[in-house]
C-alpha cells in the first residue's frame, strides 16, 4: 500500500507542473479553443492514469523478473547463453518501446514514406540488442566501461562522415528514445542480476553503464541505414 501511495505521489509531481503551466498559458497568452483545451485536460487524466499503472507494473513485474533472469543466467556457466539472452531481450524490449514507435512514425511521415517505420524500429532494436550483448560481455570479463564508450562514439563519428546528412540527427534522436520507460528498467535490472551473481553485491555498480552502451547501438544502426539509403 505504501508503494502505491509513493507511486501516486511521483505521478502527481511529474504531471502537475506541466499541467499548471499549460493552464496558466491558456488563460493568459495562448487562448486555445475550448474543445482543444478540454482534450488536453482529458489527455492529462489519461496520461496520469497510464503512467501510474505503468510504474506499478514496473515495480511488481519488470524489475523483479529482470533481476531474476539476470541472476539465473550466470549459473549456467555459458557465456554464449548470457550474451544471446541479453541480445534477444534487448531486441524485444526495444520493439515494445513506445518512444521508438513515436519517433519512427514521425520520421516516416516527414520522409513521405521513404524511411519505413518498421525498418527504423527493427534497425534501432537490432542496434540495442547488439550493444546489450556487448554489455553482458563487459560485465562477465570486467571490461573498463570507458574504453567501450570511447570506441563506440569513435565509431559513431567516423561513420557519420560517410552517412547522408539527414540521418545524423535522426540517429542521435534514436539513441535518446531507447532510454525510455520500457527499456531502461528492464536492462538495468538484467545487469544488476548478472553482476550481483558474478561478483557479488559489492560489484553491482558494474551493472550500470548498460543504458549508456545500449544507446550507442541505435545511433550506429541508423547511421548504417543512412549509408544504405544514401
């Protein structure tokens, strides 16, 4: 019950400021038509309800199952299996990410259908999947995060020089939207589970950095698309 109250409080404090600003602007500067403003208020109620239910679902479902999967995999003593499961989970979670679908839909509209929504979604998901698999290897073999980040972003800037100009901003936006409400909780929980088994709770900080690595994958994937489409 206490968790529900805390979650409700989080949602209220997250939604209330933007709602207050829009209401203030409505009655001082912008003066939207009443039907549009009513739609906004209905949207606030729906968004608040959805966010509340989503956060409850994260706490009772996504986080525990992610940690359980992560803590079970190392017991198999099979590196390839840990990497494969990380790859698969990274892919399917990204396909389900709402932010990725919004971005891909807008890009399809702006490009007049030249860049298909599903092509972009699967490219971004594949990029995340590969980097999550790499992140699993990083935890297993205790690889320094800074070298992976340095190598990843070096590859990004090198590839950007060979990519069609329109795809460069899209690629960085794609990296941003993958750090959304579906991907982040699950991937972090997976990393915590793997790290806690391999090197104990004292090394659980090794699980962090997964999101930073995972966000490089979509950038590289979209840049590759730019080379193909270019």
